[in-house]
């Protein structure tokens, strides 16, 4: 049996009881090590699980999956994934390979950034009269301050029986730019989400066990140090896209004053959240990886605004500010 087991977002103890029971009885246990990372290393996981782990990098999972599946038809093999097993399509490919080989599989789910992102409060009731245009609120409350204090909230009536809807549209990925590759196509999805009043979760790039172009061409197995995109880097690239669109005569769906939320190490004890304008996201200090960024939709419910006020960047912030967690 092949088991795909989610590890959650924080540390070794975030694995489910069911997942831990399976890990401890499997003959081999692989740790996927390229789509995300926990706040603890392999050694801490091994100590808590009581099992040795085999680190599986992108090359092994995508090109040498048969090694992982070897003997899984007669013994139990575990494949551990940070977050939830199906946060990346690569793991769907592993299931398809197992199925073609007649190997049964089972998935043990866990929390991922896709659902834990609600910790910032952006998931309130979506109802017509109670939602407010965020840009209007920013201009109206406290002389342009992008956040409403609880006492300043404009309370309008809304239907108590309104349906709870998650107000997130299509998720996008923001990759590290290079001198010759600076993609902007994902920005169309951000525009569509905002037109529909939906927030956009931006997953930020991770570079693990990557080769330089020179080493790749020469076939040298020399790898670059790991890199994890920060909220600052993502915001700076977004602002450049905004400027490029203006130069082309286009009306950007996002501006320097668009309300955004930066998140770091969601699910960990030192989780951090910061809410402010896209411009402020360029300098806010959220510390170590992993980071994520949310670009808010065109309208925000008062309850969402009240939650965001808990994480607001100081109004007089002119330099990098360290934002406390929950």
C-alpha cells in the first residue's frame, strides 16, 4: 500500500494521529522536500516519528518514482508531504503511477495554506449591503488609514441567514524573476478575481536543489543554495508589473494602495501576519520563510476589516517594521 500523508504546516507534532500510526508501521518512509518546508528539519521529524526518513527531491519524485513505489504492492510505503498531499499536481502523478502498477493507495489529509490562510480573517459573509469597497473605506476612515478600528466600523444591516462563502478566487504563483524571464501572465487572474470581488492567494516561489544554467548545461550536479521568496520580493515584482501596465496605457487592477495581507510561517508558534497597502508590503519584515501574500478583492466585509485591523502595519511606518503574530 502506498500512503500519501499530509504533515500540516507547523512542526513534527502537526501530523495526525492516523498519519503517525501509519508512518510507524511502514517499511519505508519518504519525505518530499521541494514543494514546501516545515519549521523543523528532518532530524526532528525522525525523532518524533521514531523512523528514519528518506528525503525525496523533485528529480527523484518526478523522474524516478519507480524507486519510491518499489515493493509497495507487498509492503507499506509512506510518502510524507508538508501541508496536504494534493497541494501539488506532482503527487497526483505518483498516485496515477501506482494505480497503473496495480498498487493500492490511501491518502491521509492535513491542513494546508489553502485553508489555513483564513487565519487572517478574509473569509466573512459575502452579502450585498454589508460588503464595502476597500478603496472607499481607505479614503473615508481616519483620513485615509486603510483600516477601520472596531469603533469606526460602518455597521449596515445584513441578512443573518446569508450563506457563508469563502471569498477567495483562483490561486496564483509568483516566481522569482531573472534577467531574461519576467512573467506577468498570472496578473490576469488577479484582475479577474478583483473584478469578481474575490481575494487572491499568492503562493511564493521556492527554489530548492536548483542548478545554475552553467552547471545544468555542463551536466554538473552542483546545486544553488535554497531560496524562498519573501512578501517584500513579491510586492516589489507586483509593483513593477503595475508600472509596466501603466506604461502600456492599461488600467492596472491593482495599485500601490491596494490592501494586501502578508503571512509568514502559518501554523507555527511564531506565525506572523501583516495587513497594509501593497507599497507597505515592500518593506514589512515578516522574518523567516515560508511567506504567502493575499491581494484583497474589491469589496471587504466589515468583519473582515475588523479582523485585518488586528494585524495592521503602523500608520507612521517608514522603515521595515516587525509585525507580531496572533
